[in-house]
């Protein structure tokens, strides 16, 4: 049974890596406006939220890799 858990964890980590690769690439293509108008501020806040979510997914991946049964 532990072999199955390890394979499932490996599959999970691979899926997360692929997902992060897509998300990080999409994030790098976004132009962040400099102004202080409401739309520019909203875009920057949205980008910050996305970056925070990406960090959380990376932390989850790290936990999955380091998990000991």
C-alpha cells in the first residue's frame, strides 16, 4: 500500500508542477499598469492575489514532497 501512496504523491507533484508552469508563464505575460486609477489598482491587487495563490500551491507541493507516513 505505501507504494501506491508514493505513486499517487508523485502523480500529484507532477500535476502541480505542470499547473504551476502554465500559471507562471501566464503571469509573466501580464502587463501591470503603473497608474493609481481604480482599474490599475484593481489589476495590481488581482495580480497580488494570484501571486499569493501561486505561493500557496508551491507550499502545498513542498509539503507533498516532504510528507512522511
